[in-house]
C-alpha cells in the first residue's frame, strides 16, 4: 500500500549517514561460523539496520528496541541508520546494486518485488518455515504482499489501510456533518472547505512520490475494479470511465482546492499541511493518529472511514508499513534473522503497533484494548468489513517503485503544470503499466 506507514511523519530528523560500519571480511554465506567465532572469542558481531521512516518518535522507539535486543543478545551489536521515505526506493536500489545493503532493512511492498528479483534481498522462506510464530499470525499477514515467486522475502511490521483525517472544527464552522460518506461528498467538500483568503484548502494533495496511488485508489473505486488491469492485462486507464475519474481526481489541484505547492508534496508534506491548518481533509494511514494527537488540539480533528463508491463498497489500499527484510549480501545472516525475529515477536509487535497506530500482525494483539477505542478502532474494524475491497497496487511488478516514485510523478506534474495534455499523460501512464503487466504475464504463464 507501501505507504507509505509510516509518529513517522512530523518534523524530520537530520538523516543519519547511511553506510556499513564494522562489516566482517568473512565471505558471504559464512554467517553461522562468524557468529560462533564471535561468541567464542567474546567479540561482538555487528549488523546494520536501515530504517526509511525517520522521525524523532520512531527513531527513539526503534533505538529502544535495539537496546532491548542487544541486552538479550550481548554478542550482537546493531547499527541504526535512516533515510527519508521519499528517497528510500532509490537508496535501496543503489545500495543493492553496490552490494552494500545493510544486513536488515525495512522495505515497503511497492519495492519488495524489484529488490527480490534483482537478487538484493535474501529468501527468508527457510527461516520462515522454522519460525515458531507462523501459526499465530492474522489472515491479513498470510495474504500480505511480502513474497516473490511464492517465497517469503520480508516479515510485515504492522498493517495500514487508508482513512480520512478531517478538520472537524472547520466542518462545524461551516455547519457540515463530520462525515464523508461517498466520493461525491469528498469532491464536493474539497470545494466547500476551500477558502484561499484564509489560507485554507479542502484537500491535502499528494503531487510528489506515490501520489499516483491516491489517484488510482479513486479510479478503482469509480470503475469498481480491484485491479489496475483488465482481464487481458491492459491498464484500466485506457477505459473512458477511468480517464474521467483520473481527470476528476486531478481537478482537485487544478481547481485550486489544494495548496499550489502541493504539486510537490510527498508523505511528510501532505501530513504537515493538515497539521499546520492548511488543509481540511487528509487521506492517510493510522500511524498519523499519534502525530495528530501530539500536535493538534483535542476536538479539532477526527478520522472517518474512506468514502464508498456508488456500488456501496469501499475500495481501499492496504498493506504493511515497511516489512523487515534481509540483505542477500549480508555476511551475518543468522544474526540478522535473530534481529528480525525479535522485532517481529508478539511482545515487540504489540508495542510497535500501539506506538505507531498500526494494526498488529497477531490475532491475540488485536484483542488489546488499544485497538477497540479512539480513531484506531475504525481502522481495526474496517479489516473485517464485508463491504471493503482490498484494492492494492500491482506489487508483483518489478518496476512499480520506479513507476509510483518517479515516472508517474514526472508525468502527472507535467499535466498539473499544464505542459502536457490529459490525453498524453494518461496514455504514457497506461502504456508503462500495460507493458510491465504484459511482460509479467509472459514470464509467469500458468
């Protein structure tokens, strides 16, 4: 859903320099011997962990987990580094190509397949098959997009799905009910809540990296589709009704119902736009709840479910925040898996989910009172809604990260800046997706 979750947002910390420190000189594949040698000699085995979601809150939380892990595993030292989310895909690919990926990385589902196909990530299936928690995970975990060619390549950290944060105080001022039942309501409210004279705009628009995901979310709802492709493997963007929906979505920006600078907004900027009083509606995942609680006055905001399509269903992207994966180039694979196991344990997963407002990966953790009250309750309940359609991006495509993080950004920004026609923009996007899907179908014949 990637996203993207994702506390993970607020004023970003200065990015720690990404690099490998203290790597062993043993040949790849010697992790067991290296670990044994480290223990017998009293030396600490060093592994590195790369986090793509830096914020003061998350950094402190992950560093606390690392301390807990090191106290239980005194012979293993973990080096923590981070990189901003919107730069993560490029960083992962660059480090992977150079065979310099940290031993453990947190990765989203839009990049996992490309990284796995390139040979940059380790196949975790042998570890997963022996993991003692396999029988405890939720159905959402079992269906997660954490696999490549049927093999597990990452362990989800927690699940996110979309919801709408609203400025309830603005709704009250305008005598509007605090709800957004349908997509028609969404577009209508984007106009009603826009007042440039007050510096207020209806929508926290995402014109930067991964903004296409929000557009396709609406396109899928408008066309009642749970896929970006038709049965022949062609992009649904070729359909007239999908093109009309695409135009309607981007008209939010072109009609002035979002800030002018939002043409470049990514995850952090769109959230900040909501927090600082620029925008009335923010389409985001539950990890933003804690950030809103810390930075906004109680009673000024709320979270409502995603709007329904005209068929009565909610088409929602969902997925993990950033699953734990292991670098294929790691020389400390046993230690890296031990760290992944720790971060994925029921105890740590519950703490992580509560702190980040994500949905836990274990059934027992869902029973915790923290997920039955407040804004998060709606997200947790939505996972079992019979009228919800889990309509995620085509994570099986190796170039999905490139498409959503770079290509689609360039194409849509040309359209939004009026240097390219709607027709050309849609064609370029549809052609890219169709080519990739056709290639995938050709190479994966059933």
